[in-house]
C-alpha cells in the first residue's frame, strides 16, 4: 500500500482567511489548497450536479429547546408582541394556551428510562448504521455523535458525480442490505454503472474496548461490464470520512503508511467513549489524499468534498483532495484511489489510548483474514436465525428465500437515530416576530425504521406500526426500544407528530411545505398492531420468561401513554354523534382538488366525501379505534387491572364491535361494501378556467350537482376495513359479499395483488389536481394487502359457511403477492412503494421502499397480527 506523494499541510480555517493580497498573481500551493477548502466551506446544500473540472451548535440548540419549554409563557408574549395582555381572555389567548400544551411533554414516566433500556442493552445498540439517508453511514445513539460514512465518484456519460446521499437520480442499478441483523452485522451491495461495491459492517465489544465497543467496515470494490485490463487502467476514487457533531478537534494521522500495515487515519476523544482511533488496512496499492474541515453542517459534507475537488482540480489538474486541514478541524475526509478489484478494511477503536497494548490485536481481529472469517460466520448465523424464526420450510421456493432475507435486512438496515425538534405550526393568523409560523417541539431523540432511504429517510407514525410487525418477530427488544422512543414523543394532550423531521440531515430531504406538523392532525395508530402482538405473544407463551417479564414491564409503563394517545383520538377525531369518528384536517374550501385529500388517514387521495364537514363518518378510523380499544382491553386484562378506566375500555370495545351498529352506519346492503358517510356528490370534475387578465389557465374543480348526506360509494381498501379487523361474524351474509368484492377482477382483484380502488369507481386512476397523479386510486399497496390477507387467513380458520372460499382466496392472493414482489426485486434490484395494477404488476413510486413492503417476509411466513379477540 502506498500513500499519496504530498504531505498534509495545516492551514487556518476558512473563517479566518477573509483577507489576502488581490495583486498576488501566483499563489503558492498551500494557498491553493486553502482556497479549495474555503470554497467548500461556502457551499450550499442540495442534490449534486456533475463535478465540472474546467451557525448555531447542536448543544446550544438543546439548551435553547429546554429553555423554550420552561419559559413558554414568556415566549408567547414575545411571539405576539404584547397582544396577549390586551386580549387575555379572547379566543386568541385560548389558542396560545393550546399551543403551549402542544409543545409540552406528557407528565408521565418516560419509556426510555426503564431499566431494561439501560446498561448492556443501551451499550449493545450504541453504534450502528443509523444514518439511512446515505449509502453507508455510521453513528452512535447519542445527540452529538461521531459520524462516519462513505462517498465515491461515480461516472455516467463521461461526467463525474459524487455519490453519498441516497437518491434515485444517481441511477444506481442496485443498493440495499442483503444481510443485516439490526445489531452488529450487515452486508450491503451497491452497483453504480461499472462499479460494484460490497460494504460490510461488523461491531464487537472486546478486551480493551471503550463504551459501545469497536467496529469495522470492509469495502470490496469490483468492476462490472468492463474487462479487467480496462478496470486496472482506470482509477476509482472512494472517500471515507469521520466527523464530530460536537465540533471537537480530530487529529490527522501520519501520512506515510508502513507497507501493507495498518495506517492510523485519525484520532480524537469523545466524552462517552474516551480516546478513539481510526485505522485503514489493505493489501492493495492505494493512493491516499486527505482534507480536514471545521464545520457544523454535517448534511453538507459531500458539498465540502465536491468543491474541494473541483477547486484543486482547476488549480493543479489533479482530481484529488488538497492534503490540507483547517484549524480545529472536526471533519476528516480520506480519498482512497484504487485500481479495481480492491479490498479495504477500516476499523474504529474506542477507548484506544496511544499506549494501549491491545491495539495491534484489536486491529488484527477486525481486519484481513480474521475479519473475513468473522463476516462469513455472522452471515451464516444470520441465515440460520432467519430460517429458525420465520420457519419457511415448504412455504416458499428457494429463489424466494434470499429475497425475504433482503426485505428483512433492508428494513433493519434502514433503522436510524435522529435528534432534534419538530416544527409545530402556529394557529392561522399567528406568527413569531421573525415571521416564523411555527414553534419548536422539545428536543427529542427518535430511534426508528424508515419507509425509504432515498425518498422518506425519517420517521412516519403510521408506517412504523407495520414496520414493527416485522421487527418484533425478529427482535422484540429492538422493537420495544423503537416503540418506546415513539411513545416518549407524546405531548400533554396525547398527540404525536405524525412525521418526525429531526436534525439537519433529516430536514435537508424534506420540501419546506411538508415540514410543519399540525397538532389537530392524527395518523392511524398502527403501533397498536405490534403492541397487541406483544401482549398476545405472552398469552401464547411465545417468549422466554425473561423476555415476557420485560414485555410486561414495558406494557405497564406504556399503558399511561397509550391511554393519553387513545383519549386524544377519542376527543379530537370524534364525529358529530357518539361512536362516530372522522379524520380531521381535510380542506373544505379548496377548489383545486377533485376530492380533498385526507393525508391524516395515511391513504392520502383515497376518495372521501366530496364536501368535507363535521357530518362525516370514516369507517377506517372507526376500525382503528376498535383495534386500539381491543389492545388496551387486552393489556388491561393481561396486567390484571381493575379500575374504572379499564371498565370503560371494555364497554367501548363492545360498542365498537357491535355489528348491527357498524352496518347501520357504514354498510351498503346492495354491494356488501362498507363506505364512509358524508356530504357528497359524484358530479364533480376538474376543468380548465381561463384568467385572461392574469394570462394564465387554472385547473379547478367544478361541482355539477349539490352534495347531500349519503354513503360515499367508492369500493376500495376502506370498504374492507371491518373485514381486515375480523369485525364481521363468520356466518354473516356480509362476509360472502366481501369475498365477492375481493375476488372480482372488475373491482379489486388482479394477478399481482388487490388494487386500492375499484375499477368501477368514478375516481379510479383520476388525477386529484393538475400536479397530483393518482396515488391510492388503483395502485397495489402491500400494507393493505397484508391486512386483507390477515382477514382471509382468519376467516379460513373460523367455522362458518365461507371458510373454504376464504382459504382458497387466501392461497391465491398470497401466491400472487409473493410472486410479484420477488419478480420485481429480481428484475430491478429493489422493493417498491407500490405496484402497478395495469402494467403487469411493475414496481411504482419510491424505489428502495424498504418499509412496509418488507411485510412480504411475514406473508411468506404466514404470520399475521392478532386482531381478532
């Protein structure tokens, strides 16, 4: 292994280099390298174009966030400029008091303070691949962490591009975790045109390790699509970096490496892990260049690299980092230039003092042949555990087995750790003095899976319940940790923000109009799906005694928070009449939408009543409330609670389970479908209107018939919610009608899964606005197909006249879903957000959608939630 030819020069930071002699016509090399860093420091965020070769700290944010909650009343005085005193008892003052509560934590013991989440459990999960928005990103579960990651230069159509943040515009033909156990091992494969990268991650706590242990990354780079001689003539540029979010100094290692030995890249100190060191080892010939930056903008690291490369290339003619570091650098980037094929091991040692006698042995254990052996052992262990837990023998064919493992691994590898403050929208008409229309939630951590590393690399409340159905089966301790983090986000009113955009990295991926969270808006309480499974698993003796005890302790602590969450739904999402519910937050004045969206339901543009008002009744929300009451009832029974609160849950559960009342409110006798109810007309359309004065055309809704209160006649997923929840008696004629709807190819059935909206619906595949293509108006979604499969599986095992038919439909639908998801994965290398019900089941929407599409694992295993009491 050979190092670069130039030494590393330490220069002043960009902030202190504003001066200079403009008459100087021949700057020295050090000045050129400093200019490269300065240019990088000035860069902005955003997706990267090709390389054209011709401040508040997080710690201060934390303190300010705590102060904002403590001094909230004074803050509101500042927001309103004294208006509070003049109108103390007005409606506006009441709104401000409500806002104060919306950013105040629930007064209840925190889930994450439970002893089971401390000690060995907490340390075992300290390090991980917890930055799902980048192709390979490592961090600790702590607000101000050391972070590490990978970049490389991709080549497309003769142009160079930095690869770092997961984005479809990079046009990688494949990326995703083939193996990942959620704790200490993962293997990912990425294909970028002619480059194939395998990135492996391994973590261990050994003798001499500091808190959280040591970890290693192996980068195995090969060429695809070109001859070996062509690959050896060209140079591939990889970049590995380490940075300290707390801004602490990182020391650059020695520049001249010993031949074939480990190279000390960097060292530093962190308050939680003490001294640390980062080493590189490879048996291949490498050229290494470096750059160090002082920055608090970790989401802009690829911009730093890009601008440094471009500036240095223009000045020196070389596509290299400038081999310089700024004063007090807290981010170190290492450019590793290789000829393919090549293999590189990078190892991080915690508690690694320079005189630690165990250093050489620890490096040896996590690099070279020993690392190869241990990675092979971990892979075998993962595959054996997968087979044991999901028990897929005779349930699927062999080619489907690896796809199932990839689905689970992609979900586990997409778990992230985030820290920051949500932005909560102020009431209409209010703003802060600086013009902001939001106030911050309290500073909080969130450990969560994400729906998609490229499109949605952050926490979504309604997605997470489906994620946890899978993760709970694999590792109940990780699942409880994730659910506990979510429950700790409940505010004083019992509300949880439905989308969690915490920290600069998460914020950088979200359009501004979607950042603010509204405390009147909910999301389906799908966490009850996993919670019900935990409680039922204890009843069924599926856990060891130790696990059962921890789950019991968890549920007991969670009960207070779950009750507050439930009561929020019961009070804010209730309908005009007792026992009715509707999703609040629909726009009742819009003229631009064909049918006003119901984003809070999770089903977005699924058609509801054409003219929203408080007369609405939403059958899906009623069913979610039934699930929640049954779950609370189950937990209360398991914990042997006997208070008036528990009796209320028993009573409400019986009310919501009443089949006659359900039918009276939502059933269409003719079709046997369950419908929403509201102020509705089918006679609406989108029409172009000419505004001659403004010289523009607008696509606006036209209502051709006055709406009236009625059932909303759109057959689709919503029509099957009582079926999914097992709310229909197995002997009822309604069940036969529901099976008819499911099996009719003119309604919902396709050879690839059930479509979201019937072909007979007036809204089928209709655009909702000029710019909104149909989303839940025909596409095949795996989470809802899984729930319908669950219903079919339930009724196939219930005594009744329709059990045989339910079983036949179950087998056929399960086979269709597995075949289509597996076929798409094998053809494209990705799991997809949804699937096209017209174009042979082709994947659509966000690719690398490794959230609820991972439910294919449970479909293969025939494992379904215990929804039916």
